[in-house]
DNA sequence: CGCTATCTTTACAAATTCCTTATAACTTTT
DNA sequence: AAAAGTTATAAGGAATTTGTAAAGATAGCG
C-alpha cells in the first residue's frame, strides 16, 4: 500500500479548503486544491486524482457542471459538498453524476468515512488500468477528449447522443445491456421507459458503423432483453 | 421492457417497508422485502438483487453485520437507513461496507436519486474486460452478464424464458423442483397452475441442450412431482 | 429571421417469442 | 391388460417486440 490516493478538493472558500486539505493530508492522502470547476479540469489533466471532493456553489464553473464534464471522461468517485440541504439540489447533484452528497456542516470523521467508502468501491471495481483518454476495443477507437470515433480505420461522424450510446457500448463490450440500463445511462434516470428512443438511435448507429446494417455484426440484439455489443476481433 | 433492477429492502418496520416498496416499485424497480438480516441473506441466495437498502436497527441480525456478511460474498451497492444522525454510527456503517448512509426522515426523491447513483456506479464498474459473473456446474457454463450459455463447450442460443428456466435449474442443481416452484420462479406467482407452459419449455430446452432429447440426461422427469436437474460430472 | 443539425414522436411492416391446442406416449393404479 | 392421469412433441396463431422511415419539435447560429 505504497501509493497514496490522490484527492482533488474543489472549493472557492479558502478557509474550508484549508480545513479539508489538512484533514485529508493528516490521514495519508495526497491532496490538491482548485478554486473552481475550470481550474479543476485543468488540474485533472496534469494530475489525475483518484477522487474529487467539490463544493456546489462556485464562480466560473459550478459543481453540477463539473460533475457532468468529469463523467464524460472518467468514472472516478465524486463527493459533493453543500450547505443546502434541499432535496431537489441533492437529486440534481446525484443525477449529474455525483456519487455522494454531504451537507455542510459535516464532521471530518464522516467525510473521511465516505471518502474511504468511495475509494474502496473504486478499488474493488478497478480492473481497468490508468484512466486513459482513449478507448480501444476491437475495430473501434474513441478519443474521449476530442470525441472522435473511428471504426476499421475510418473516421465516423456521430451526433452527441449517438456518441454517448456508442461509448457506453464500447465500455461494456460483450455484456448484455438491457433497454433500461442503456436508457438510464444515455438519457438519464427519468427516461428508462422510452424504448422508442433506443430503437431509433441503435438504428442510426448501425447505419453509421455497420458494414451491412441489415445484418449487424457489432450491435447485436437480444430479443426481449436488450442489446449486446461485440467490438470485433 | 423486461429486466428491471432488483432491490432488496431490509427493514423490520412494516410501515416503512411498505412505503419503500411502493415508492421503489412505482419507479420501475423489482422489489422484495426482508424483515431482518438473516432472512435477507436467505433471499439473497434465491433472488440475487442489484442493490440492498437496509435499516440499521433490527432483530436477529442488524444492518452492520448484514453489511459485513454481504461484503464477503458480493460487491453490490448497499444503502443504509437510520434514524441516528450521530457521526460515529455513520462512520461505522460506511466502514462495515455500506456505500451510502441516509438519515431518517428522508425524502423519497432523495432516496431514489441515491439509488440511481449507486446503480449507475455499479453499472459503470461492470466494465468490459472485468471478469464477469459466471455460473458453472458440470457440463454447463453460464455467463450471467453476457447471457451466454455453453454446454460441453458448445454455445447455445436460448430465448429469455428458456434462459431463465435453465438458470434456475443450474442454481438448484440436484434438487427435485416441483412444477409449482418452477412456474413460480420463472413465470411468477400467478402462473403456478400452468403446467402446460412448463412442459413445453422443458421440451424446447431439452432439444437445445440434450445430446439425445428423447432420452434426457440433464433435465430428468420426476413423475407426479416435477423435474430434477443433473448438470453432469 | 430563417437555416441547419439534432432530438423526439409517430406509424407501420417485419421478426421473434410466447401461448394455445391437439395428439401421441408414457406411468401408475385397478 | 385397461383405465386414468400425467408427460412429450409438434405446429399454428396471438401478442409483443424490433426495425425503419419520415414527419414534427427544438435549439443553436449566422
């Protein structure tokens, strides 16, 4: 257990930020602080952390937007801090991609326990190596930062939703994904019944990536269940 | 829109349990309730859920112990509910393996958002390349996430009902299963009298998995009782 | 303001599974 | 050995899901 876990704290209040930094540091974490969402994303590039603790209300880029941006390129655990205990705010943050929500004021011990829980969870599921900016599987190659997709060495132009769907397929290659799962992942938790969307977009994706879209080779349908993505050799 | 996420609610207060069940059910989840830790573990065997919501204070086996036991055999998300807002309790629960801690009273919307967040996380971490859950018995090998079935090294293509039936057989290999039991498990509690369904589907399964379907070797008939599954060596 | 690109909604044909029914074969009991 | 009940098998039709095209709706941009 050499390598200490890296935690990125994002908060514009210097006082709270300092408390968090020292608290986390004394418990063996490697900590950096960013004052807003924009500089958080910059730091993220140079110094990829294992976990992010972010405030909600900030200048420049708030916590919600930060969650969404991070989720596009990474699956790392995000803990949101906020004074507001309103249910609606919590729901928004969690749906934006946060893994946990802690209401200020909070005890340092509780925060530390939640950090441990999130890191444990991330470690347990950490099969993949370094969170690379490029996804590769079979005939597919996706540059997550540039949002570029190529299939069998050919560039493909996708709309945002098509892109999200394909990324999810590639990240879960080989597994059967239910309609619910896919809809929840791409459209969000409130759209899990909209099977039509999925049919339409799977059709469009097939037209763009399959050699013969009427005889799919990559996106296979599992009748009555969902779809399975087979990236090729 | 078949496969819904399964949630196991563990609570000894019937009133709260009912609120949770209806709340979760109306949002599309497949829910079961257990009244204490011991029966929760039993249910877990027959009906493995995708997420557990458990109270902390219960007779028989409390929430903390349940977390530890579950963590020994699974990584599924666990959300702990409790009236106590004391920091120490939260820390204990999180360190026992809980992924989240919600203090009563709580809003249903918040709980639903936390459920979504945990399920999303679990979904995302079941990523490609990660070793998937595999059920093995004798000549049978079932990849639960890819929904792939192979018998004696040969891939077999099954429809959903056939698949459900076979999974149930494999999970209860060697035991005699009554018609009622099988119908209840695969078709649901309202179809326990529909013996015809079962005969038809057992026949189809046999055609697909038996070397000689007129002389079954795996799915054995127990006349006047039901069937027994023998997975081979 | 109109143009473009994307997403949503609708409608219908095609495909697949599930249910139903009919008949034959089998077990046990008398 | 016949009767009564149970189990096996095949095949047609019902019900649901899936594929596809195209028409509205919406948002961003010059």
